[in-house]
């Protein structure tokens, strides 16, 4: 094997590692306390919506016997590293989107 071949192999390995690191996702945990909302957990659900799921419903769940049964959570694997994630919470079946006073959506900076 020549020195030039070894260098190409090294660069190919480095590029492959870079591609693997660049494609890594971020786990994002959404949490919303529904204790102050007009919300009936017996008949309604709450979900997170954003570009990470094409603004579709990402269902959140609660723990009725936990310390805060009004806390609804869910963890999503988001492929948007290094960006600002936009999202909103929605109550269904009425499709009630939350209203954000300063802007249109909630924002989270991803690493």
C-alpha cells in the first residue's frame, strides 16, 4: 500500500466519522403543565406539534399517580441539530392550539 493510498483511506475514514456525527439526532423532551388550562384528561389529549413531525400530533402522556398528574410529557428523536426548534402544544379533540403572546411558536435551541 502506498502512502497516497493510506492518506485517501484516512480521509475517507474521517469523512465517514464526520457524516455519522453530523447525522446524530437530539432527544427532546416536551413537558407542559395542564393544571391551569381548561383541560379534561378524561376526554381530551395534549400533543406537541412542530416541523420535527411535519406539524402533526406528537402525543404526550401523564402519570396520574405521580407527584404532578397535570404534567404531560413525551420525548422525541429530533433530527435538527444546531437549529432552533419551533413547536406548539395542542388540546384535542377540539384542535385548540395554544396562543403565544410574543411570537407565533415556542422556541428551543438544539445543540
